[in-house]
C-alpha cells in the first residue's frame, strides 16, 4: 500500500515541496547517464519518475490516495457480518457509572450503591457452579501449593 510514497521515500502527509525535493535527489542518484550499464538503475529511475508524475499532480495524487484506502471490509478487525464496521469516537462525556452498577450487582451479588445483597449464593460461595474466573486450580497446578 502507498507504494508511490515509498518509492520517493516520503510520508503520506508530505507536502508538494517535500515530494519535489525527494524526487530530485533520487533522480540525481539513479539517472541512467550515471549508471550506463546497469538495467536495475534504469528501472528504478523509471519507477521514481512514475511516482513523481502521479504525486506531483494534486488531482492524480488525490485519486491515487483514494484508490489506496482500504474498503470497509478490508479494515483491520472487521469481520464479515459484524454489525459495527468502524470504531465509535469518544463522546467527550464522562462515563456514567450508574449504567455499570447493574452489571456489577448481577456479577458480584450485591449492589454497591445501596449495599443490598442481590444474590446470596454469590456472596456466601454456596454456588454449586464453578466461577469461570476462578484461577485457583491453575495456580495450584503451576505453583505446587495452595
């Protein structure tokens, strides 16, 4: 991706002046007159010219930049069929912990706001199901003691 920028050794945010300076430097280094019997130098020179031709023209550069952007499905982390395609920007508002307390009470068995116990089995440990977050078995296995 962004091969033309790499050919010239500039970043995506390079100004027109930076692109021009990078092109001139590379053109001097790779000019066929300086390397008369080197076909690789000539090929590199042509590639640098092609990159400069596109990136020096604002319309061609904009078209190239648009064609290099990944489509919605190609973005990292997006799986086909997932509902959310792009990350949500932060709202700028402080987090509302009132929304969290309901989940807290359901998971830990008491309401932190009121102090009331909502599920006695989670507090007393009498729950017959093993807690999925209980790592004591793994700890005992690796450390060799309780």
